[in-house]
């Protein structure tokens, strides 16, 4: 599930290399912050966690991946998906 290539499409590298909106300082992510780097950090947090905490990190990663694959003009919009990813990640980070 780490592949962000949409079915029948090419990998959206422009979105992978853009900085996601919002403050992500609660994650230990090396600069520069890009979608690709953030997704890797979320997946690593998911792998390291167990139980419900693992699910929260997984939901954060899933929404981040969906945000990077969102097409302009569709719902949910990329910004909404990034906000959901950030919310799940903040909840998970606060439980640590």
C-alpha cells in the first residue's frame, strides 16, 4: 500500500515532492518536508506501533496517500485529505 501510483496511471511526482499543508512538527521528519518524506514517516510509525495505535498511524498514512493522488476538482479534495491525515497523526502522536 506504499505505492502511490493510481491504477492505470503514472506516479504523481509533483504531488509527492510538494510540501503538505499544516504543521507536522510533532513528527520527527527530516527536511525538506515533502509528501514522499511524510508518507514514509507515517508508514514507519505505523510499522513500529501495535493495536489501535497502529490503526491510527495507518489511517494517517492512507489519507496522506489519498491526498497525493487526489485529482483537482474532486471530493474529497487533497486539502481535506491532508487535514484528516494530520488529525489522525496528531492523535496517534499524543498517545505515544
